[in-house]
């Protein structure tokens, strides 16, 4: 249950900020991976795979927390189109947090590459080996990551708008900080 009608539960806030950090890190690691052909590529890839699976697991946990603890209501005076955009962007973020790691895992499976989380922990393939599927999934993974980055920026912009301009409590519902 929500302990307060004006803020997210503590678990949701911790997961939000942890995942924001992980996702932002993952986006930059991904960009670094595709921009490098040096030995740094292998090192970044060894971080990218387990981080992607961690994000997938945390996204499932976060979705469960969200469904069990509904978010606080948006301000009554917020225009309907902004409320719709807020709800749609949040659900898009959830879809992307779940879909991108799964597409990445399927892509590697289709390419015949192992998904190693450590030197000894290997995930099973979730897609049959197929060069054509690998190519499609690789592009899909990249485009979805770009969509995630754009959605992340829109989310950040909206949070700053609510926190700095409207000052309506929306940002503080996720930070837990309430200025007096």
C-alpha cells in the first residue's frame, strides 16, 4: 500500500534512482561499444551484458512494486494532455526497460554468441541462430535504445518542469524531499 498519497513508496523511489543510474550508464556503455574497435570493446561488452540482465530483473521488480503501490495522483490542474503524456511515457519506459534487454539477449542468441554474466555463468539462448534475425534484432536493439534515450530526456525535462517551474510536488514525490 502507498504510505502517502503524495509520494511514491520508498522501494519505488530507490528502484527509480538506481535504474536511472544503471540505464544512463548502459546507454553510454552501449555508445562506447559501437564506437570502438579496440580492446575496450570487449571490456565494455563484458559490462553491458550483465548490466542489461540486471536492468531486466530490476524492471520486473519495479513493475511489481508499481502494480502493488499505485503512484500518487498528478495535480488536478494539470492539463489532460499532459496527464496522458505522463502516463504514456511512464508505460513506454517500462516497456523499453523490459524489451531492450530481451531484444539484446535474443540478438546475441540469434548470432550464436553466448550471453555470459560472469566467467562461469552463461544464460541459455532464447532465439535460434539466424544471421538475418541477428541483423534485424541488432538494428531493433539500437533503435529501441535511441527511443529509450529520447524518452529518458523527455522524462527528465518533465521532472525539471514540475520541480522548477510548476513546483507542484510531482518531482518531490520521487525525490522524497519536500522544500518548505
